[in-house]
């Protein structure tokens, strides 16, 4: 394209929009997938589990946000109907702008789903006039006005005709800049026209009832997603302008707050906040949300894919110490799901029991050899007789039959594991100081790592359970019975029957009169004192005293039955809460590469940038950039050459010396030898390329200008990757 200019310049021509090619999940499996012979089956299984996780997550999100969203809907309906009343209190409230302060917490990545659900519910059941704005698109008042008007009136500027779009935008901005309230008067005219059309009926028909008037004059809702990020002066001016039109426009604001409701007082002075009628709405905390997700998504037998303790710790640490985002936690689970099915050829067995049994019979010789190399299968093999070992190593048909039985045992293990885990958590979470953790995920991590009954905290918990009073113990056992009742596993049904028999025996103690009231008082009072104790030394002292007192006297019938019950619970724990590593073929469904998850989710930008600058071949895959001794090729990009040279300098770098060294390296890349006349010579092109490379290094934070010497720059980073 030809251009004419009176001076030299740089002209940018935007290319035509082309659809970018994105790597799909299917392409990821077909490209470099280990065990490509069953990659299609693994892709289908991974896709099905991905969809299940996504669906369950959306259902959980709707259930958790249902109360807060229903409250917001009631608030908007109430504010809309209040405008129709004529009493003094309603008129005073009508002179203010109804505002909902929605406190969502610091887990900002999760807010989008909540606001999307709120936006859809408002449009479906309250009003079609809803506008949602963010701080990044509303840096000035004119931009905020423009976004609100566009999203309310539907006046979207066409992107195809750029010149007309620029002229229209300039005219709109100029008009808003001159008189912002004129734009709201335009909105008033538009709103009155819309409501007049909806309220116009057939001639001679009576006027509708006041209840229908609420529907004919729906409120105008403006949602500020990230309230703290907005410019305070922009918000103040916008609220002041909107307050002048309250009698003509049924405005309603929703502030999305991440920190604290006091933010409103800090950002808005009293003269502005007094124009708002604010009502506070508090959502569930992100930790409660995560606990529900783990309980419904991770600790369930319906999901055959599992995470081992190290991967769970990585995901939880990122949640607790980085973003508090449940959405990112679920993304981490999905990432582990993809990596497991991509890197583990035997993940074809990670599905429901019926499908996995069928897939076992379809395994080829290579996959059967992979089974023989599994660490868990080698441990199982060592426990067999020599004759059986030979058959498992040589006979593929016999190995398939054994694998079917082992897969069944693995599914039974998961069916029995989670109910007993919930029962143990129900018992221990009621104890003082929560010896095995307050959340069930803490107990789950302990069980994943090693035998929980060998843990000192478990032994302390069992001692504390032996000190509970009858009423407290019966209440906890009844909760355990409710957990076991819906489980269809044979062992869990048997355990439920045994637990009901124990509960019946506890009730018979009262009818037989074998437990005296004084006995109950002597039992319950130490527990109450334990709950009041906060000093660890005093707690240990009290436990020792109670233990000695029980040794000195004869056990009552209640204490005998209590000890019998706890021994039975201990046997359930030992039988069903063994770590997954003890189960044969656990590798087919447990993902264990915590380093991969950490590398993808907990990225280190500086290390990645240094790796790219030091080894450009790793990213560009150009054979000319490949080196063996770790040095940078002279054909590397300019910034890589400048970065490598700056590593050889001290705290202060002389720009002229740096430029000469750069010119020498570039001259070698151009094919000029040391005997050449132009070798190491700095021309305009090399000078410009060097300046650009130095500017990029400064932008990345590797160097900065210094006032000590005008022709030097200061180095900011030390040490390689």
C-alpha cells in the first residue's frame, strides 16, 4: 500500500482478521501421545470426565449462589414496587438510588460466574434493562457513560466501518464531555418511549392494576463488577449525575465488592453516599465453597479419576496462598485429568466398573507389559506363589482375568473408603482442637499419605472419644448411621446394621437403668473442661488425670459398650482407610505428577524469561539456534545476544563496550570474518537493533538507567536459571 508523507515515519497497516488456529483437546491427544494405539479411547474417556466435572461444577455453583441470588432478586423487585407507593417513607426512599453491596470475597476469578448468573436471572425475571461494567473499560466518566448507554439502549457501534465508528465515537465523547446529564436525558426519552409502548393497550380498555405497572416500568440495573478498581472521582460524578434523574429513571446499582463494605465509605464521601440506599449482601466464603466442591467432586466414588496427596497439596497451596479461586482449583483438577490420560496409556481403565472390565479384555500385548511394570503390580506379584508368578508373567489371558478382579477390588475400595472417611471425620471434628483437622480434606490428605491409624493424632482422637458422654457419643454415631444408610456396598450395609445394633444397646442402657445420672455427670464434665482448655500442657495433664481415674475404678456397662463401639470403629478404619498406594493397579486412576501441575499452574515468569533468552532453541525450535555448550548462537535474536553479553558484565554496564561486543557477534552471524573490513563495525542498522534490544531488556526488568554514569546502565538481576 502506497503512502505519502512530508517526513519519514512508521506506518502500521492492520491485516485482515483471520481465524486463529487453536489446539483442541483431540489434537493434543493425537500429537505426541504416549501409547498412541488407544489414544482415541482415552480421549473419549477424558472428554466424558471433563464434561461431567464441568456439569457438576455448574450445578454446585448454582446451588451455592442460589440464596444470595434469590435475595438480590427480591431486593430488586421490592425496590421496583416501592416506587408505586405514596406514603412518606417510600417517597423518601424513592429519592435515593437503591444500591446492593454484594460482598463476594477476594477470590476475584470466581466472580465472573456469579455476575453472569445474576445478569441472566435479572433479565429473565425482573427487567430487560441491565448493564454490567468493569473498571478497565471505564477509566473516565465519558467512557462509563458511553458503556452504560450502549448496553442499555443497544446502540452498539459497528466495527466494520472504522472511519464512521471513529467519527461517531468522537461525537458521542464530545457530547458527553460537554454535558453528561444530556446523555441521561436521552436515556430518559428512550426509557419513556419503551415503557409507553409496553403500557399502550387497546382503546376503551381499563388501565392495568398497580402490580402490572411494576412490570410495565421495570428498573434500570447497573452492575459494577469490580467496585474497588473504579476511579473514585468517576464513580462520584456518575452517582451525582444519576441522582438528578431518580424521579424519571428507576435506577438501581449493584456494587461487586471483593474486600469489605467499608470500601464504599472510603471511596465515596458522605455527600455522595447519602444519595444511595445501600443494603448489604454477603456471599459464601471461598473456603466454604472449596469445601463443598471437594466434598461433592473429589471425595466421591462416581469420579474414577483421583489425585494423590502431593497433587492435592499443590492445588490446595495455590488456593490458600495465591488466589483463593475455586475456579482455578477446578482448572487444576482438569489439567491433571488431561495430563493423566495423555501420559498414562493404562488410563483407558480409568472409567466406570463395567466399561473398565471391557477395556481390560481389549488390552494389547504392549499394555499388558506396562501393567507388569507397574510398581503396585510388582508388589502384588511378590506375594504370589512361584507358579502363579510364572502364569502372570507369561500368560496374557490369565493376566487379563486377574486384572479384571483387581479392577473390581479397586472400585470396591473407593466405594468403602469415602463413607468410612466421612464417619471418621464426623467423630473427630467434634473433638476439641480438631486432632485430625477441622475440614475433611485434611483428614483425606492424612489417609492418602500413610496408614492413618499409625498417626499420633489419630491415637489422641481415639482417647478423646473414649471420654465422651453418652448423649454426645450417641448423637455422633447416629450421624455416622445416616452416612452409611444410603451406601449400597455389601460391607457398608453390614456396617450399618452393626452400628444400628450398637445404637439400640445404648438406648437399652437407659431403659434398664444401668447408667446413673452421677456417672453421666462424671463423664461429661471433663469433656467440657477439655473444650475450655487452650493450653496444650493443661490439656495433656487433664487427659493423664482422667486416664488414671478410669484405671482406678471398675468400668460401668456404658463404658464397656463405648469401648466396644470405638474398637469396632477402629477396625473399620484399619480395613477401609488404607492409603491408595496399597491397592494394586492404583496407577491407572491416580495422578501423581505434582511437579507438572505446579509448573503449569504456579508459573515463574522470571525463570521462563531467562530460559527463553538463554536457550531460544527451546521455544523457537530452529536448528540454527541449537548449541551444545549452553552458549547462545550468533544467529539468535538480538535480545538473546544482548542478554548473554550482559551476563558477563558487573553491576554497571558500559553501553559503548556493550554495543561493540554486540556488533562483533552480529558481524560473525552475517558471515564477516575477523579479516573482513566491516567486521565489528557499528553501522546505523546494528545501532538501531542494539537500542531496541536494550530497550526490551529494560522493559523486562533486567537493566535500568543510572545517574552515577550517563553512559552506563545498572544490572538488576543476578544468577541464571
